[in-house]
């Protein structure tokens, strides 16, 4: 079964390499929402609310809010309020949609998280500013390194976590950007209080695994970006490529000098030229450490990509290694002509490198399907309800905006 999923995704992944026909952003047009319907429209009709018309040139912010209860790493449920804001910082004919997502959660028993993601596109797409800030207090299970660890071989790890990632990229040519950034990861009070097992022996890894220790990583990044998507919340046909090289250094306070690379590629292929959505989406990334010294919790792991969207149907952190490869494909289609309802079918596979040979010996597949409900047609934001499953695990994933 592993081989079948892997071969299927490998056959589809070459679509990521298809050349994207350049389109001058000055010729972009507004997203046509004529005839579209969303939950805001339904709310107005039910409660007899009047729609306030704004001048077309007046800047507007399109909010989408989803209160929900969801499982958190380490067990129990938490109350989550996911909020996404979409807005334009320039003429929408020449400027991509900017967005900010905020999804704080708490289980009212000492576990909580405050994650904020931002993606700003300045006027005429002259600059792209990307941000990721988090403060988390929660435990999560870990299964050690490599892709072949049995399900029962896990330890609950507790820690506090502060992340601050920020990058600024300048447009070099249409759709291509280059820039620099700064990344900070601070893991506080690493502990395994509920386990008598020595974690260093369990993981076979020496960096950032001592009980009660802190791990601080601080470094500069070199960023290359290629993006033809007008809307990252719900991408239309186009392509995306992002390569991030990170160098942690003691000069900036890092515990150890270390290097890593993250390469992310996506392709969106529409099966129709107009009308209801009917498209394939493909995603692959390669994430690897290039030297020793990376703290254990900062090693590549499934579900811990920059937007924590990979591995639907696989428990977060289930597979971890000094390098990780990932493939996913998804079919997206509207159910109703007005775009209010839609569905997706997806499959993904990942492999974490083995601790000694550094080879990709195990491929771990997952699959699933989901329902889409249009919350805000102006920003094209969907409520996403996905069911994913893999060997010995299944989950329901709720959120705003597509997984990729």
C-alpha cells in the first residue's frame, strides 16, 4: 500500500515542474464574485441586514471567523478561534491579496497557543513581507527519529515555545522575489516528566534533549520566491516556489552553529477555463539540516512545516528526521454553481530520514476527503472540514482557507 501511494503521487508530482506562462500583473482583473454566494449573504438574508456599499477604491478588510473545539497535541480538547483577514495594500489589479491569520487556543488547563501568520504584498507587488510569530505552551508526543518507529514507541514531551520569523523580499522580475530574513526559535524547559526513560537514549540525539534544558536558535535566512497566485488563501491556477536557506550562528545568540534548507513547490491546474472550480493541486517539499547542532524539536517533522498544514491524516510530529520529503495531491471541485459548497479529495506521503544511514527507507501515506463552505466570497475564504486517515490514526481537521 505504501508503494502504491508513493507511485501515484510521484506520477502526479511532475506537474509541479510545468512551466507557468508569465502573465503581467498589470493585466490582472478583480476576482469575479458575481453570482457567488457565501455564509455572509445567508446571514444577511436571515437577519434582514442591509449591505453597506463602499466606494470601489476604498480599502476594505475581509474577515472570516471560525470558533471551534479541537484536539491538541498530548491529548484533550481545546477551544480554538480561527480568524483570517484578507485585504489589498494596493490596486487589486496589480497587487496580490494580503492576509493575516490568528488562531489562539486554550484547554483552560495550562495548555494554550497564540500563533499569528502574516503575508503582506505591498503596492504593485513591489515587496513581499512574510511573518510567523508563535507562543505555545503544550506537550506533544514524539516517536524518535526515522520513519519506521512503531506507534507504541512514543514519549510525551513538554515545553514552552517562542517563534519569531520575519522576511522581506523584493521583486526582481515579474513573479520572482529575493530577500533576507531573521528566524528565532526558543524552546524552554524541555521535559519528559511522565516517562522514566532517558530521552537522550530514547532518541539517540544529543542536541536539545537534556531534561530541564532550553534550546535557542537564531539566524539569518536567504529567501527565493516565485509566486503567480493572486490569492494564497484559496489559490487559483498558478505556481508557487519557495527556497529558504537558514544559518544559525552564535554571533546572533544561537546555542550552536547550524544550517538548514527548506524547498517548497506547488502547482495548480484548472480543468476548466471558467465556471465552478474544478482543479488539481500538487504540493511537494524537501526540508533538511545541512550540519549538526540543530535542536531535536527543530528537526524536520511532519506537520511542522511553516504553516503546519502538511500530513493531513497523520498525527503531528509522528515522523521526524534530519531530513524529510513530502508529496501531496488534491482534487478540488465546487458542488454548487454559486460556489457555496464544494469538496476535496486528497492523498499524501512523507518519508523521514533514518538516523544512521540518512536514507529514506519508509514511506508513510495518508488520504482523505473534505467539505468546503464559502464563508467570505470577497476573499474567497472557505470553511474547510477534512477527514484524514493513515495507519492506526484518523482525524477531523477544521480550518479557514485551503491547506495549500
